[in-house]
C-alpha cells in the first residue's frame, strides 16, 4: 500500500493550479475497505487525513489531495514529483512514493511470517488523451531501497463525465503487473519462512497481479470547499490469486470526504 508522501509538482501551465504559485488543501475521508492478503474477513472503517501544500514549484501532499486542488482539471502525480507535457499530447511524470509495506502481527493465522518492510518507490508515468473525455495512462515503479519490493507496472483508461463545471464523475478500468521479486515478496512464502512457521512454501514468477474498476466523484461546493468520494473494486489474477496468503480474491474500497482549499 502507498501511504503518505511528499510531492513536488511543476506544470507547463500554472493556471492548472488553484492559487497560482502557492496554496494548500486540508481534509479527511471516511474509508470502508477490505484487503486481499490476510485471514481476517472484517471490513475496516478508517478516518484518513489528507493535505497538500504548495509554494512555487514545490508541493507536499498526501493521498488524492493533488487532484482535489485541481477539481475539474488534469490530475497531478502523488509523490515527490515533476510532470510536464511533451510531444504535444503526451504527458510524462516522475515521482517518489512511500510504500508502507505489511505486517502479520495482528493476524492469528499468518502471525510469524516475515513482514514486508516499508520502502521508497520511484515511479515514472506517461499518458495521453484519447478524446474529449477519455484518457490513457501507464506507470512503472521500482523499490529504490533494495528491500525486495521489486518492480510494478500499471496501466488503465479513464472516462471523465462532467455533470457541471464544478462536478465530475471519473470511471476507470486498469490492471497491474509485477515482476517475480515483487509478487514473491507480497504473495509468496519463501523456503526459510515456511520452515520457521511450518507452512508449505509458495513461489511464483512475474505476471499480472490484478484488475481494477473505479467510480469516483468530486464536486466544488464553493471556491474553497470540495466534497469527494467513490467506490473501487479490485480482483487478483493468476498466481497472485492462488496464493495461500490471500483471503479475498475480490476486494472493495468505499470512501467519502470533505476538504478545504485555499483560493
């Protein structure tokens, strides 16, 4: 999972950033979600803060705060990032993102298996519009700290339906691929871990990890207040779905929130 992060955004058109060269956003969302890995079947309910601060070209952000600062306009990268336009319609971005890893300490069935350590991932992304409302994007990220995080690739299409100048619905479909190191770290059981816990080892190679569907909305109540939320569904594929660590092949996340942004 990707958690809080620092973001630096640079755009060719400063008008895409509310407040010009400085501004901030603070808010929170209530999130109801399930996870793929682990034995617990309960649904978690969490209150998650979000924020973004910008001064000149520097931006510090958490969660989807970047997109809410620009409701109704193009989204920026989350992370320590720079994004610019190239070859007319194509966009290119780069970012640093904090991956919070995973722990089985609170899982009665899988307690004792190795944790997935927190690491820093570097990401490069590109994309282009496919029409007035459609756009396509792709990104690749890699563990920069050598903590067996491996490499991931994601791609997908998004359809934006504007209900009004202040309100948008976004419908998305995408998928994720991981190399063997990434998938083994997150879905495998090494020989050493199997011997220590009395479990059977499970090794897998690189391949597709999941497919995802999403429906998200954002609406500006005023120049300062923004309401947002949505539903996202994820389904594991292939060897990842067959992992003995997986308790739920299909999961969901439902969220709603409120944020305040400077003008």
